């Protein structure tokens, strides 16, 4: 199976959410792919207004751990510099092994 890494972001201002989504599309997601992910999707959540999940798929936990060591610190620092929580953003992350799929 594969390993999943999900970043959730909830915004108080739509304009900030739009900036963040544009930043993801214009390069950040590609950098995560370059760091070892095999694909991603950005999901606008129905359950929470102005909330999104970026769901990355890695081939296995080892590849994700390599990404965490070699790429994540720089990419997270960049993201927080551009989009700090003070702009009205709430972040959370989750990881896990995909155990079933079609």
C-alpha cells in the first residue's frame, strides 16, 4: 500500500485562502512531489467553510520519512513565513498508511 500525508488549513479570510491555494498550485505541491510524493490532491472541505486539505501520497513510510528529513523543514518554514498563523490560519497535519483502496 502507500503512505499518506495530509495538511489541513482553515482560514478566517477568503483572500488569504485564495493566496495560499495559488501558492500551492504555483510550486509548493510540485516541490513535495520532487521530495518523494507520487501525487496529491487539494480538497475544499464541505464540513468547514474556507477549509482545505492537501493530501499527498508517498509510495511508503520510508519515502515519507526521507521527505520529512530532507525537504519538509525548508518547505514548512517557507510556508509559515508566507502564511503565518497570525493571518488567521489554523493548520493541522496527519499521516498514516493506506490499508484499503480501489
